[in-house]
């Protein structure tokens, strides 16, 4: 089994082209695919589960738009 293919969080099957949540790299335009791949969000060859992409995007947004203040 290819280690790049992850299990679906719902049915624990491999998230691949047969899964409705799968984002196939062939379905993305080249610019979007290259930008997401450069950020490490999507694998240009294997694709990714859409839920994982949403989680990673949300985490990045929270990280970039949140400031923490430490008490000195």
C-alpha cells in the first residue's frame, strides 16, 4: 500500500479517486495545483482528502491571523 494514500475519516477506506472527498490533482488547474503543492497542502501526484485540505487551510488561517500575548 502506498504510504501517501490516507484513510478516509468516515469509513476508514483509502482516500483515493473512488472516494467522494478526494481531490484529484488532475481536477485542479495548474496554477492552483502548483501553489497548493508549494505550500505542502496537496501532493501533485497522489492528491489529498478534501477534509484534510480544509483543516490545514483553517489552521494556517488561524496561525497567520492570530496574535498571542505572553505575560512578562
